[in-house]
C-alpha cells in the first residue's frame, strides 16, 4: 500500500520486480493531492492523468521480443471515466498496453476520484415585436443555446412576457421576454443562464380616408375636421377630428385646377399613440359658377352708323377679381342705311374675353338696337355775376347742336342756385340747368341737355385802418377792431383784423413818426365773397401828452381789510333827467339828428376816445409807482367825462348822461386806490404789497366793467326814424365802449405785471 494513488501488488508471494521481469504486467499509478475536477464537455472530455507512474513494461519484461520498447506515458492520456456526467466520478488507466513490437501487457491500476463540473450554457431569447391589438403567441418566440455538446438537447421551454396581451399599449420601452421550464437531454450537466429578449409593441396600422367634397366656384368651403372615414381602430380608441385643408377651399380657387387634394393631419382622439395612422387624401371638385353677359340695348339716330367698342354689355355673377373685358357685338341695325322705327334689330353677343372666365358657366343674352330720331343737344351758356347782385335769365342764353334745317329752338327755361343776391362765391361755380325747350320740330329729336356754369365774382370791399396816436415810450396794443369797412353786403361782417404797426412798439420814436398801420388777415362772416382792398392807416407817435402829477395820498395807518363798494349807476331819459331808466324802456324820444350831424358827433367822440386811450397808456406802470398810476387813471377818466359833457347836446338820445356814468367809474377807481393805501400802510412784505395792489387793480376793473354794462344798455335803447342815423348813433356809443375796452385791457395788463 502507499499514499493516495500509490499501489503495491503482490502476486503469489513473488517479488514485484521479479513479476515485472517474468510477466507481461504493467502497474499504473496517478499521484495527486486532492480530487481533480474537469468541466463537463460531453462525451469528448479531454482528460489525462495528473502525475502517472508506471512499473513494468518492455524495459522490464525479460521474455518479451528482443529490443522491444514502448512509451508508457500514453497510458496517462487514455484514462477511462466511470461517467461523463456532472458529479463525483472515477477514472482508471486502460487495461492493456501494446509495445512497439506488439507485445500485449496487462495494465493494472486502481480507480481514482474526479469531479465533473457543469459547463456554462447561455440560452438567448430572440427579440421580437407585435402590432398593438394583437395577442402574441409566446410559443412561437425563438430562443437559441450556445456550447450545447453533441448528444445534449433543449426540447422545450416556457417564454413569458407582460407585453404579450392584445391590450398592451405602444411604448418607447421594450417589454421583457423571459424563459423558464427548459426541458431536454443532458441539461443537468450545464449551468444555464437565460439572456432575455425584448418585445416591442409597434403601432397598429389605421387607414383614414378623407371624404370627397364639391363646391361651386366663388364659394369658400370650411371643413369642421370630421369629414373622413377611419378603419382599424380597436376597442374604445377613437379618432375624433383632423385638421383638414385643401388649396381649393378659398373662394378664388380656379376651376381649371380642379380637382384639388383634400389633406388631413394633426389627428385628435384617444389611444392614437398606439397607431400608425395612414391618411389617404380626398378630392375637392369645383363646378363653374353661373355668369350672364347681356348685350346692352342700343338706339341710334336714323342715317348714322353705330360702331361697337366691344364693351356694350352688362355682366351678372362675376366673383372675386374676375372680369369680362370685351365681347364680340354685332347687329344688322348698326349700318347707316337701316330704316327708322320697327321693333329693332338683334344685337348678337359672342366670344367674351377677360380674366378668370374659365371659372364660369356663361350664358349670353342678346340685346336690341332701336333706330330712332337724332340727338339734339341744348347747352346752357356759361355766365358770371358780381356777388350781391341778382341774375335774371331771359331764356335765350343757350347754344344748340344737331338741329336740322327748318327746325328751331326759340327759348329754354334756365335755372341756377347762383342767381340770388345771397349766392356765395365759395359755393360756385353753380350749375345752369336748361329744360323745357320751346321751338318747332323738336318732337323728332332725342333731347340732351348740358349744364352751363355760373361763376359768382367777388364784390369790391375796402377795409381802412383807423389812424392812431400814442405817447412816445408807451406800447400800443391793437384790439383788432380799429378799422372802417366800406362795401359789405347781405349782412356780411368784418369782425376783426390783424393790425400791425412799427409805431405800436414802446421804442417807436417821434422822429420816425408817422408809421403805417398795416391790415393783415380779416375775420368775419362772408369775407370770402369780397375782393378786399386794404388801406393803411397812419400811426402817429407824439410826446406832448404828460401824465398828470398827483400828490401822494396820505399814509393812513389803518390795517383794516379792503371792503368792496357797491356802485349804483343811473342813466336818464331826455324827458325827465331826475328819474333813472327803469325795466322795459322801449327807447328815447330825443330830438332827431340828421345823418351829417350824427357822423360829426361820431367823429368828435372818436377823437375824445383816442385821447383817453393815449392818456391811459401813458400812465406808466402800476408795479413801479402804484399811487401815481391810479391817480393818472382817475384823472384820465375825469378828463374824458368833462370832454363828453361839453358835447352833451350833440350826443345821441340815451347817452346824455354817459359822463356821469364815467365819473361813477372814476369814483370806483379812487375808492379802490384809497383802500389799497390804507392796507399798504400795514403791509410787512413785498408779496403782501403785490397782493394788495393786485386786489385794487381788479376792483378798478370791476368799476370799469360795470360802467361798460350801463353804457351798453343805453346803446340798445337808441332809436331814430332814419336807419342810417340810428346805425351811426349806435357806433358812437360803441366807440365809447371801445375806449373803455382799452382802459380795461391796460388794467388787465397791470394785474398780470
């Protein structure tokens, strides 16, 4: 006996070496530490002894062939397994060995242990796919095995997947394909690993056919998105709408391009992600629209030739921007020799030409040509008249064309909106409309009337700037009414004018005087009716008017507030100078002036008023010397009142007491100045003093405005038998109002300063 794998053989008590020499015996041993292992390789397992040792053989056998030999190591490569299957097995050496010269030896050995380990076997499940809505037959899924040795086999297995059911939705991710329950031969000799496959659920094919449609040219068709038929949807999946469109939808789509494809996209519904939607377009067929072209009826004078231009027709039914530009028109009645009267001749229309006519089903309607008498044209003569005059027609202001010999037009009724005196220049020219001719043989003609033109010419109008006078160093401001107008008609007015003069500026000097007063733009009513001649006025700058010297008012120390006085103004009638004018007075019954006397009085009042205006403008500035300014203003009003008193007998009835009204205004100015002086004595700041002066000037304006109102009331009561005298007398009162406007303007300017 020996260590693992070592064997000592005793045969009949004979020495071992002797046996090897006298017997054809070989002892085989495999020396190993531990149990060897080999991986399963089917029935072709390649295994050799680990450390073989041999005793005996050709080198030891005495009775063997001469010079015999052999390689005993081949016995280690020829070991015999008890079994090729996985598990604890044994192996042994072959039982015989043949030497090089054919001697057969009996090989003796023990069985040695060996472990057969499983071989790796990878089973791969093949990828597959199925359409949404179908049940996958898992038994048809293929799988393959690598390294399966001969004689071994896989005869069956169970493929599993959650994606096999029909209702599994389409997904971007593949479903798992697993394998279990493999059956076959020799599979226990393997360590089996399953490589799963992938199952992809692909969209199901769905066919959508767009419905065919039809429309008439010129119509616009709108699809609501449901004009289709769908095939292939499953279960509760739906296709509710598409975006359906076609180039033939617009109203202007031409018939010549029909039929048009109707396409659809952007499907809307439920479960549509599980489908491959194939959309088959429909067709949109356009039918021509109806179009009627009617030859226009014509008439022509007997003996004349009618020439068609190709446009004498009427079209009904044109759409979009299509047009019928011309047509071929013929008629037997167009020749000059056809007879007069009868039922007329047919006008035949053919071959229309234009744009887009292929879009229509065209109906051609013939016309009629009537042969009638010739045309007689009566034209009113053009006329003109001066604005403000009335034009009267005598009925002969016309010309005639087409009149045959022996026939005549003796008179015509002529009318025009431009004949009245009030016809405006700007509304012209006016039409002169002829009608109702009187003559002989006119019944044979087709009468044609042509209007004439009536032009209204501007009337002459002269606007003269009034002469002005001012003190050197003062600024003169035009009110825009310092002018005289000659030539106004029909109640037209010139209300104001833009008046300018270099003499109005404060720096205008006496040495450069006089200056022109220029008239610019006129404002009024009806001014456009006149050819205006502007006559410059003369602006004189003088230096002889000196504001009166006023002693300063005593500096009262009272600090009482400046209360407002209540002024009562009274005008008196010529019958009773002791009673004021009351309520509903109808007028003054004073002595009647002649027109010449009234104009003389107006001139005197104008001169006195100009003196007042110049004096007030010469009073200086209220913010520089308030006391002297108010005193100068009071003195100027007093001088004006005294001057009017001197001509009181020449003033219009109703204005006899205007001087008293002016003095009442003067008293209001004085009262405002006195209150201001009392308040100024207690003022402690420049801003307080400015406020007191501003209050006094505003109070003075109130007195002036109240006087103006009283004088205006008196002017409204002026009456005279002669309208021209009354107008001059009212202008006299208006000149006084104008002078007071200047005073008020100067006070307003002082308030602003």
